[in-house]
């Protein structure tokens, strides 16, 4: 048994101070810092997963045809250095001549050999095997790819240009947003606040439609719109269905309406307000965040839709931009740099929309999941 020394009368025993626990406090702070650092690293990795394809699109849009297929690929666009001799433009190569590497302009190539000339001495022509020559690359974006892409999308015979397709895409997107908001908001309010027999069963059936792939309804809708209703080659098959709502947006709005206190609606009913008045004057003004989120979702869906325009539109003057991008893919080759330049222009409205609505959009997405 261990001996225990008791303090003598009048003797003070040292009392432990908080400083003795500082190592544990420091360890806790260290753990918090590591946790924060790990979360930040995870966010950066996920962000790179989404931003790298966008950066690669911009990089390809600024490359030449040769640079697109260069191995190994590079993120920065490069172009072969060029020099003007006698009013003509020639590429510059690094050529090994008598054990020395010289920068020479390539005039012609024949049978694996090239005629090179020194820009400083243009009268001296050297015939050298191409295996001893490497093109000199300089970092240089080809900004002319963008006007070239816009010109390629132009069809003068039909009086159609690149902006015609942008206009068609905007028409479809704007009317789709209007139809979605007008149809989904009242339906969601009915599922969230109006009590009627079979409400929950019908809501489950509406959600079940989300499990139906588009391929299941594609042929029936095509027969209905192009045959029965004769809406072929018009925007109506792309716009009218949005006025009948969709399960995903109804679900988002219903979840948000359920987070609004019932006391607000009860007070309005006491004052004699009808259900429509409650919906219009109370619910909708409070629903701006989720309405903004649905606006962004609908715009993205309508703007990027390719299958719908491919099914219903046959006149090039009515093509949307998503459908027009297909023409950059030829039968035997694809102009990847021009395709990516057109795709970059096509992406600009989406980036602008999200830039101005990002705070409201994120708030709306967060609020829709607060209550089941």
C-alpha cells in the first residue's frame, strides 16, 4: 500500500492550475484545425472535379487544329511560331544542323525532307530530313476561333446566323420558366396546405412519375404532338408540357410551403382571405428563394435540352443552339476547337444567370429540405 503524506498544519499544498491542461486544449485546437483543413481540401477536390472540364473547354476553344491533337496534351494553348519572309508566312522549326540547333523557317516538305531557310539569310536554302526538326511552340491563344465558330454556324441561304439559334433557345427557356412557375406553385400549395381526400396518395403518384425515363413517353408524346395536334416543327411541344407541371419542382415547392408557419395562413383566414389570396399575397412573396432555384433549374434544363428539339424541329431556322452544335461534328472529322468555342459562347448565359442568382438559388435549395 502506497504511503500517503498528509500536509502539516499550516502547510499549503500546491493547487493545479489551468496551465497543466493546456496540452489537452492545444490538442483539441489542433484537431479542429485538421478537421477544417480536411473539409477545405475535400471542397477543393470536388470543385476541381467540376471546374476542370470547363477550363479544358476554354483551353480547347483557344487552340489550333494541330494543338488540339498534340501529345501529350497541354492545358495552355500553344501555336507554332511563325515568321514572314518575302510577304509569305512560314512556320519556324528547331533544326539540328552540323551538331547545332538553329531556328529555321520551313518552306516546303517532300519525301520526308524539308526545305528550310534562315530568316536572317533568306537566300540560303537547306534541305534537311524532317526527323531532325521540331516545331517551336509559343503560348498563344487563337481568339479568332470564336468569330470562326460564329461564322460556321451561319447559313446565308436561309438567312440564319448564330444569334438566331441563341434567340430560339431563349424563347424556349423563358416560356418554359413561365409555364413551370404558373403550374407548379399552385399544385405544390394544394399538396402542402389544402386538405382534401386522397391528397397524400395523389402526391405519391406524382412523385412516382419521376421514375419514368423519357424513353418511355418519347414515342407517345411524339405521336400526340406531331400527329394528333399537328405541332411538328414548332416550339409548342417544347413549351406546352411545362404548363402542366413536373414532379421535381412540385416537390421542392411543397417542401418549402410546409416550412411556413400555419399561423400566418390562419390569421389571414380570420381576416376573411380566401385560399387564393393566402397563396398569392402570403405564400408566393415568402417563396422567392425557392422560386429562384426553380427558375435556374428550368432554365438549365430548357437551355441544354437536345432530345426535344431533335424530335420536333426540322426547319434549321427554328433550331436551338443545343441542336445547332451538332453541325460542328462532320461525317469524317470534328472541329473540336470551333465546337468548344461555340460551346463556350453557349455557356455564357448560364454562367451569368447563376452569378446573379447564386445567393438566392443556394438559399432556396437549403430551405426546401428543412421539413419533411
